[in-house]
């Protein structure tokens, strides 16, 4: 049994939100049971007369399982609807990944280019290309020949994580600076935290990072 499956079983009875992939809330319920043989999660409706009906078999959904009473820690799961009853749904989980403590630990290696601009906006400031190393829901890491300093404000723009995906622009603060092993002349590794990222942006970012991880798993 994986750590995620163990976490799910430890949270039987927890609040669970069922969302479409575009983050529209379909219904709120509770985790009633988990079948580790079939990887089926049963979500019983919490409030309301019945769950949404007319759902196509194997419709992909996103689940948010709140793993503490203060609703500060969330387990994010993706799955496919395999049974749609009026008072419960069965959802088969696929390539599930935990993102506890507000999902900030979800990090994915990224091979993409972007543009770094000094300051808090892109107008009239010097810009330089960079190459991404990894991206998480709380920050990003890139390599560059430019010299930046701890605490410096940057704007990372023109970042596209997947083909036909959205193009991101993030205001960031430089947190960590490290030399790169076998790096090209003058390159350094810069770890940055986001200055202001909305929950909607985090959700879209998680979806893109999840897609990249699924693609990587399918190539193994």
C-alpha cells in the first residue's frame, strides 16, 4: 500500500470536494470508503438532495480531501467517475499524488524557457532569458547567467509548461542562490518564492504539473 493510500484510509469520514477539471465545484461530500484492490474511492454527498446526475462514465474529476478540521491541509487526487448514484459516487483514482500543507510541497522538474525581468513589473526594466529547473505551487527554480541577489524582486514571464498550455507570469522573490554542477560558464541556480499567487492560479499550475508528471510516468 502506498503512502497516499494509507493517508486516504486514515481520512475516512473527512470532508471531500468533487470538482471538474476547470475547478467548478460539483458537490461536497465525505469519504466513506476506499477499495485498495480496485483503487475506488466512495464519496457520499454531504448536503443537498442528490449528487449531479447525467455524468458520462469515466468523466475525469479532481478531489480535495481536507485532512484536518481547520481545513488547512488538503490531499489532492485525480480520478475517473465509474458510478454515479444519487447519494454517492465511486471514483477510480489514477496516478494520485498528495499535496499536504496547502500543496506547497508539490514540485516537478521542468524543461522550459522563460524571461526574467528585474523589479515588480515588466515595463522599462532589463530582461534576460532563463531555463527552468523545477516548479512547485509555492515557487520556482531557474538557471541563468545573470546575477541576482537574495531578496531581489523579479518577474518570471513567458513560461509555458506544456504544449498548448497557459503562459504564466509570476512575481517572485529570490530566496536561494547555488552554483550548478557542470554548469555552463557563469550560470547559477536561483530558487524563488511567488509574491502573490491566487488559488485559481495554484489550481491551474497544479493541473499542468500533474499533466507533466503523468507524461513522465507514461514514458517509464
